[in-house]
C-alpha cells in the first residue's frame, strides 16, 4: 500500500458521503417554465424543432399552468405567437388589452393568483419587421423604441405581470421601464433584465415557435457579440444601477463563464436562460439514442447552478418536475 495523505476518492466512496458533500443541487423552486400561446380554442400545436413543447390556446394554457402548479412549478415566462395580420411596424398589438397576450395574462392571474407571471418585453412577436426594436430605413432606433417598450411593460403590469423581462437589448431600457412602472404605481413589479443577451444561433427553434425570424438582417447591432465578455460587465453595471432585480445571461451553456463573471461581481440573483436550441440539441440526440436525455437534462441544470445561476429558465422545467415527483 502506498501512503497518500490526500485521497479525494474517500469523499466519493458511497452515495451517502457523496450526498453529504454535494455543493449544489437543483429543485423545482429554481426553475422558470417558458410557455407559448396562440389564439383559438382547444388548440395545441407542437413546435417542430422542440419536441414536447407546444403552442396552446388560452383554455389549454390554463390547464397546463394548473398541472405545472401542482408539480411545484411557480413561475412562468409567457410568449405569444401572433398571426402576421396583427403585426405592424410599431408593435401596436403589444399593448392591446383585448389582444391574445394581455387578455390571457389577466385570465391566468385571475384563476391562479399564486402563479408568478413573467412577461417578455421586446417588439419582435408583434413587429412586421421581426426585430426587437423600431426599424427605420433598415436601422433599429434605440430611444424611439424605449417609449414603445415602456408602454408594453405598463400594459403587462396592468394585466397581472409579476416580473417584467426586457429581452430587447436597447440601451437604457431597464431604467426607462423602471421609472415608467413606478410612475404608474407598479413599484412592486420586478424586472428580470436580459443583461447579457448574445446574438446567438441557439434561438432558432424559438423563432420557429413564434414565427418571429427577422425579416431582414440579424440582431447584431443590439444583441452582444459571442466573442466578448467585458461588455457583459458594462451591461450588468447599467442594469444594476438602473434598478434591475435579476441579471440574466442568455444563452446559458456556451456562456457559463459569463454566468460566473456576473455572479462573482454582482450581488443580485443571476438567472440563466437555457434556450430553445440547447433544448432542441438534447432532444434530437436523445431521440436518436445517442445520449441519455434525462441524465443530460439533470446534468445541464446542475451545471448552471454550479456556474452561479440561482434561477434557470428552461423548457425542461415540467419534465424535470415530473421526474422528481
Ligand atoms: C425575443 C426573444 C428571443 C428569445 C426570448 N426572447 C429570441 C430572439 O432574441 O431572437 C429566445 C428564447 C429561446 O431561444 O429559447 N426578444
């Protein structure tokens, strides 16, 4: 026998000891479940590139939320899929109280006041240009967009939103929205800022889900360059000083260094958005039998916790909750 002072394997020798020393774990309390809605009744269409994820009409969405609440999922991030005829340059539909999104929000909140509703603030689901901001002569206008975003955020708060999620990446939007909410008496409504949102190919399946692919160009003049990390610190500093309650990093898996960077430098909770393309890759490889999808799902969520995320937005939320039942 060789004498070794340190034998790290001693702490791995059985499940009880491994559990005893485990530094991180995932529970359903950590998860936010993104949900897609469409107009109609008793309608449910699967997103082709996201097996197991559906766009639901309001009646079926209510049922889904009820099931999820029973499984212990508390928080939902809602996105509308709108017909092209409702889209215009100014995203007018985004503040139509009688429209699909806001009326459904209200209905959910009425039926399930305990459900925490997060809403998305950006123009793309409502924009005929498919961009997050107002387009003029091929340019995305920053300051003109802020006004539209604030109007959208107020309408969402009035319809029952608990957490506003600006995903648009315009400069100054967190402060602008914070002030607008406060002026209207919504100082209790939170902001989860998409702080470091990268111009990423991982959003492809989400744009299928919403039919929101940009009609021209890409989002690189507002979303961040995947090559950079220092910009994430600038964005975090702005969001912190402008009043964000959570700092989000998106996508999650290729950006774990950014999750850690923000967590090391800021005392706000960090959220990671485990995006559509990350979900799709796991589902596709698992369907081929190339990986164990359930184990990979759990490992991904755990690794995001380890990296420093205290909140994870993930399409795996419901199946994770079901698996842990
Ligand atoms: C749009 C928005 C996007 C996502 C959330 N909000 C896509 C985009 O910026 O093009 C992506 C979510 C995902 O891929 O799961 N403002």
